[in-house]
C-alpha cells in the first residue's frame, strides 16, 4: 500500500500538514512518510562545513523525533527523515517518481512574484503524484467536497481526468461522511458581453440544456444528486471559490496540466489562480 508523503511544516509554524495527513491516514489506513527539509548556506564557514551540516541534521532529527511522538496518534504508522536540500520541489518530484506515493501533502504558501516561483507552484506543475495543498485559513465549517470538472471537453485525456477528479472527490466525501458537489465553469467573455453578444444567464441556460444528459449520466455513475451539479458562467478562478464558499467545501478537487517557464508566469495556470483565492484544502490531480 502506498504511503502518504508529508512535507513537514517549519519549526516555527503550526504542524498543519502533519495533522491533516494524520486525518487522511486514519480514514484510509495508509502510513505516513514525513520529510523535514533544512538548508543553510555554509560557504563562508571556515570550520568543517560537512561537520556543521551533520550537526544541524542531527539537531533537526532529534527535535522531529520528539515532536512526532506527540503529534502522531496511536495506530498510525509513520516514518520520517531529515533532508538537506535547497530546492525541495526537485527532491519531492524525484521521490514521487521513484516511490509513487498516494499523494503529497503540504501546507499552502501562496505568495509569488513574477521572478520567483514558490514550491507550491512547482509541485502543481511538475509533481507526478497528486498534490494536496492544505490551508490553515479556511471556512472548513463543514467537510463537504467540491469537484471541478470540464463537462464540455471532447478530448479523451480531459474526459479521463474528469473521472479521476470525481473518483478522488467521491473517496474524500465517503471517508469523511461529507456531501459531494460538482461544478463546471462555462467560459464567459466580457468583451462579447459588452458587444451584446454573450450574457451569463443565456450561456448558463444553454449549457444546462446541452449538458443535461451528461450531468445525469455522471450523477448516476457516481451516485451524486443532480441538484448537486452547478453550471456557472464566468472565470473559473472566481466561480470555483465562490461555489466552494457557498457549499462550505473543506476540500476542492481540481485537475491541472502544468505549464512551465515564462508562459506559465505570464498566462498562469487555472489551478494556480484558483489556489490563490481558495481558503479550503486543494487536491490537484494530473492526467494519468
């Protein structure tokens, strides 16, 4: 059985990722592999750099061992290691390729400038395993789950991703005794609206009629009430957080196809834009 990979929070932060991973492990009977990352530039150190590095690793390991003894509930199997690494996303991606974890769990760090790409974004773009970004600032009054899918796509890869998202969301809902909601965003052009060509209510009404049979098919396949499907026109990064807030979704499951380089920075991925506005946990899946 694959383990859940956990990126341990910094020592001065709340152990949000570990706590959330423990909930997942308890509900799924999976083990945890927790990794503490540390790094300090030792270039200007005159003493033996390797000796100092090992001393730091040993100190972090001792602190981690004590902390985990208090944090991990009885009955949950776990292992941990301390890794000296500056670019932790590269290390995580390599680990995920080799060990195929059930998912990677990490606390959200959502600030990004044009010239700096955070670890969160790198994992969303490149990590081969599902990435579960945990929020410490959310409306999780209810454990409800929201799945965001593309109901109109004709591409088989995206249709397959829809089913990945629905299966994962269904599992989250069942293991947490939660209600599952599904949303689809109809793309809306403000330019065409200003020209009197497109209006949100007309687009939504047309899409609901066109997609009625597809919604009923998925509703029956995944045992989801048709009333729990939402079709809204607008920008996904605004529509999805809005529905998540209204339905008090503690987890939002989305698909992501990572762009890289300047194109990703200028255009931005929909998943990344959504993540910047959501206060809930986000499970991001890539096509299999």
